[in-house]
């Protein structure tokens, strides 16, 4: 069953179903669409004996059809019968009288809605790209539009990002780059109609910029550029943004087609699209955004239980429910504004029902201001930056010789870690929370969570806490988490009386050395964009590669 909620059509099950409804009614007359939906529901295992799932299905179907002006008498009467017979209410009794009464109120309003005149029939559209754009092997010249696009300046002397200046970027306006389609990625296949799929084309980008449209012969001998660590990228399968620029198909080139899943995506409707493409050509190396995303999720699972929600995952830590970083919902798939608003409101309601006084939303996708303005409860917004380390800067980090850095392995070191926490957070978070937090993390620190897999090129996995000692006194600490060749530095702290004396640099240099010894390809940390600490990280050799946004709702 989908996520529990008293609403009619807001949980993850009904959101999935609504997409299937759209497909069914978009491509079929109402009777045929209902027949296809019935077949799909039975195939998916929905049964009336499971009252919760059946209510999710039938109420969301009636609600969808009413909103589109196509509600039939048969569907309406069955939905009203379920409401009037109190079908499924016994499930809500288990949640207590308060939740039960709220569900009854929702159903009463829903009954009034179904018995009121439905709106005029609306045209139903499906926001999927069901037809492939271009043929596999097509080589396409695409005109750049860089004159009015924002330019993100790379870190100074950084060989890991693009080396083009802003002036050079502006001068590329109206010039041409060349891409080749190498495959189609199927991101979604309908359960109602397996012929309806969402297709994302996968392209290679050639290393070259042209004043005019080049010939196929001029292009095919060029090297393939790298975008965020990959030799390919994908984009939404729509011609809309191609047509807004000038483009030309140079021909079809079938040699050396590469099989790829195309995880690195470029949004041609995004204001940074041209910079992403240009930086792929003018670069010596770049961030693997996918690795960081998956590392973030793997790290969360060290402490929290992961469950799927529409567009992402929910993380819950039953042992420390008031810790925002262990209890949150992550969105990393692109959703429409309506879907994002509905999904976040649903998460807030779920947190309220569970007795929480907050709901923390994390998004790797930018949430529009229009969506944020529509929330009944206005959230506290925090923007966090992902900062990747340039290994070429390691030799410039100076370490203090008489420091000893060790992995936390006993109760005494846990106590030292707590004392460092208290120095930084006691005033704002309190002794009780800091103590419970380190107690919670202790189980992970002291557990045997490090292992080596023989089946992976990036075989080392694990989470450890490192403490830097100077003359037997703890000077600083940080966590190092490694997963699938990606290393995250977290919880970096330096003792109050040891700050700005080189202890932090000593500790960072050590854990970076450890990470590199495990053959990682990416080392990064996360910091508040409003925090002055990011300036220190930039000086030490880190550079910004992305962002995530946190929305904290006080329930």
C-alpha cells in the first residue's frame, strides 16, 4: 500500500496511479480506458479484500475522472457506496480517534464533491516523450546561445573544471557544437499500455566548436568530450528546445556506438544548459554528480531506514526521531510543480500524523519559488553546496608533525568525540541532544561496517570517525564515509582552542590520504552556502560542484 494519509489522492500509490489514469484516458475512449485500468489494477494485485489499497485505487480514480469532467455514473455510484458503507474505516480506527475523525471529514467532503456538477470535459495530456527524437547514430550540430546565460566561475587554477573564461564563453554565442545520438533510455513504461514509454535520448558531445555548421567528415575524427565524468549525457526526449536553437543533422554515423545508461543529464530548458555543454569541451576533468548523489543516499542508510516515495526516498531513524539529518524526505527526480507541491504537502501531513513537530525536505532538484509560495506552512530554507576536492592540491596541505590521528574504536574515544561536539553545539542544541546523537552514531562507528568486495573496482565500503590528538588532547574530528569509489567527509570539527592553527588542515589531509588509498575517484563534503567555512574549503583545494536545498517545515 502507499504511504498512509487521510487525503484522497495524495500518497505515493495514488500519484503513481494518476499517471496511469492519464495514459489510459488520453489514448482511449472512457469505456476502453476503464477496462484497461481494471486489467492493470488486477495485474498489480489490488483486491477489494485489501481495503486500504482498494480505497486508494477507487477513490483516486473517481477523483481523477471528476476533475477531468469524465466521471461516469457507474464509477460515481460505486465510490459513493464505498463511502456510505464506511468501507475501509476500520483501518483508520487503529490510528486513533483523531485520525479517524479527520478521515471521515475528508470522505464527507469528497462525497459532496462527487455529487456536485463536475467541470466541463478537459483535454488530457500526458507529460511523457513517447516518440524518439533523431535516429541512433544521427550527428547533430546545435547552435549555442551564451550571450545572456549565467556563467559559473570555476575555482582558481582548478584543473578539474572548465578552463574557459566568461569572455570566451560569451564569444561562443551563435557558434555550433556537435552531438551524436548513441541510444535511447527508457525511464518509464506504462503498466496500462506497455507501448507508452518515456524516452530519453543519450548523446555524445564532440570536442569542437564551429563558426558555421560543419560537415560530418570534419566531426567524426574528433575526440568525445566528458560531461561530469562521463563520455555521454542524456536529456528529455523533446524537440522543443532544439527547435528554439538552430540545429542541423549532419548525417548518420554508426561506428563505435557506445552502450550507456546515460545517467548524467542536461536540461536543455535550464538556464545553465549551454554552460554545461561548453564546459564539457573546455575541461580537463569534472565532477561525477551521480556518484555524489548515490553516496549521499548510501550514507543516510548507515543510520536511517529507506523507503520509496514518489520522486525520491524517505529516511527515518527510529532511534533518534528529532534529528533532522536522519529523518527527512529526499527528492531527486524531476517533478512538475503540481507533483512537487502535492508530494511535499503529503510528506508534511505524514510527519504530523506520526507526531513529529517538523518535516525536513531535501531536494537535489531546484524547487521553484512558485511552489514554495503555495505552502500553507512556509519552510525555513537552507542551500547546501557540494564541494569536491582537487587531488592535485594535496601536496600543498601542510600537516602538523606531532599530531596523532586515530579511528574511533573505544568508549574513551567516543567520549572525546562528544566533548568536541559539545564545544561546537552545546549552546544551540543542548547537552541532551549532543549526547543522544553521539550515542546513536557510536553503534555505527564501533560496528564492523567496513568490508571489501571482490566484485567491484571500487571495493572498499565503510564509515569511520577520525580524531586528531595533539599531546593526548583531542584537537578535532571528522567522519569519512566511502561507497562505490566516492568518499564523503562529514561532521568536521576543530576544538575551540585549536582553531586556525593548522589542526583542521592536518586532519583533512589525513582523511583525504586515507580515501585516496582506497582508490576513490571523488572526495567531497557538504557545507552551508551561508557559512564562512566554505571560504576555508575553497582555499584548501575544494571547489563547488553542485547544490541541494533543504526545506524545514515546523508542524
